[in-house]
């Protein structure tokens, strides 16, 4: 029974970013922790600032990432949960009102759902659509600041909502890419919300915190207070702009600039003491180029300060300046720059830490997943499973057909490329026949017999 639950709740998330496309599959174990069974990461070349700019290149990257994840997980994926971001993302606040005819009856979930559904009828600028409607606080008659009105009685049910919108064309392009890759999309989630799921604790959300996800093309900001999303926004530049500044300031190639940023870069020039000289090979016998480590850090610091200026401006615009007791949490690839948390703290005056997506991972997770680079992917997977409920599996033909093998840990990963034909299998398993139980029929019966030993013996297998 437990194995059937694992199969049913196994989900697949797809993070289509500016620098990488990441496919990740996993399920929640009996302790409520996330076990990753497959991960595929490839370089992204068809996305600019979080928006698809080349359909064919994006489709190719999605297929490659899915194939790698399938081979790691030894399964075939059919349905995925996709994240969306980009400079087109906007947010607004709106007030909703529902007049109830029976004041003696208790407020129930259907009243809340009706109030939320009314928000989707708002008139938006041409080309925009609503992605998420997040309730803030409710009011029942004259009683304010109610976070859960279910069970109360009243005539007027009111609520403040935080509404997140995006361009229809941007979301359609993402859906088109995924469908061309041979997959179905279960749902689309805003990536800053997903990142918050993986790196923030409930205490931080309650106390007030600003999550800053510094990606390749965009910087996403999400502000929490009292456990509720209060403000979201997207700054249309990120780590790639820092790389571009290094490329132009040091007159080097883009790949060399990226390596300089990662290996020798620092967000605080004052922290550079010895000021080493970095030597870069020249082209075709030309002279080597020498770059001062302190000058490199000055270039990085100037751009990072500009990013944090925008972050501070958004915090002030949200009205929560001085109310964020937990300060700021940095994540994403841009947070890997040395001393970036110190610069953020000095520049904004908020206590800052770098967030790693290990909040919900099960013991024995791969060290690769602990990087802030995978905060969005892990958060998308967690968000998917939390909202999956009793829906059908997000994995089609979860374990590929393997003849005469019981120990899934010994199966060659090449078997994941084989097609699973249900017609080749009998409707019952040997285990069901021997025990006298009613034979398990259909796909879940076969999945149960094939995955039982694998998930019990190697739940945290390395990639």
C-alpha cells in the first residue's frame, strides 16, 4: 500500500530558466520529507530574461533534460508541473466582497472559493492573465484581520487579495514548448513562490522576510509577513548582467567572464586583501591578459549594488520596510558570488543569509541539490506534491519493463529508453497468485510489484 502511495504521489517539475533547464522528479516519504529520484540539467539557450525567445532551442533543451531525468529515475514522464517567471510578471491588490443570504449558517470553503473565483473576473490590461490569487486577510461583518473565517457566522464576507498576473503570450509559449517536447502540463506556478517553498522556514515567513532569487536573466522578489505572501515583483536583470560587465570591463570572452565571476569573483572589493593577479590565455599565440582580483571585484560590486538598490526600493514600495524581522534571504545562482550576503547586509541594513533548498529534502540527498541554483526546481516539486492530493500519477509507465529482475538497484539505466507496452504484461502478478489475494489489475498493479523492493532499499539513490 505504501508503495502504491509513493507511485501515485510521484511528481515531475520543470524549471525553464535563462541559464539552465532543469527537470526533477520525486515523492514525499513517510516522514514528510522529499526524496529525489531523478534530476536532469542542461544549458538553456532559447530563453531570455525568463521568457522563451526561441521555441526550437527551448524544446530541445526540455527534451534533453527530461531524458536525463528519466534515465536517472528509470521511468518515463508524461505530465510535468512548470514554473513561470520573467519581466512581464506583475502584481496588484484588490478587495473582494460576498453578501451571504443566510446569516445563521456557518461560513464554509465554498464561500471562500466563490470569493476567490470572483477575482478572476477582474478586467486586466490587454494580453494579461491572472496566474495566482493569494488571500491576505478576511473580514466578517465588522470584525477585521481574520485569517481563517471558516466556521464563523455573518452576512458580509470580505477579503483583501494579492493578485499575480503575467502575459498570456509568455505562458502560451512555455506551454507550447512543453507540449512539443511530448509532455502534458498539469499546472503553472510562479517561480518566486516555488523558491520560497524550498528555502524559507515557517518561522521566517511569520516574522517577515524578503526572498531575493538572483537568477541568470531576472531577480525575483517575494515578501512574506504573518505567513502570507504580501508582495511579489521581478527585476529584469540578474547574474548574466554581472557576467556581461566583466566581459566588457576586462575585455574577455563570455565563458572566461563567467569563470572569473564564479572562481575569483567577490561582491565586496574591500574584502580582497592580497589582490592576486589573474592571468588569462591569449588568442592564437597572442599575449596573456592580466586582471587584478580587486578590479574584478569592483566590477561585480557595482552591479550587485544596483540590484540591491532595486530590491530596497521594492521593499519600501510594498510598505513592509522596517517590518521584516527575519531580514532577507538570497538564493539562485547569483547568490553563489563570494561575500554577496555581506554586501546585501551593508547595502540594505537587513540581516541576510544565503538560502539553500534543503528545508524539505530527505536525509541522504545529493550534495548537488544543496546548491541555491536548484532552489526553484526543488520548490516547484514540493509545491506540486503538496497540491497533488489524490490525482493520478504524474509519471507514465513509472518503471520501465524489466524481465526477470526484482532488485531495481541493479537495473541498467539504458532500460529507461525502452517503451513499456501494457499488452506484454499479464493482468496479475506472481506475488498476488502465491498469496491468494485478489490479483492487482491495471498499471498500478504492475507498478506496485516492480517498485516495491526498489523504494524500500534505495530511497535516496545517488544520481
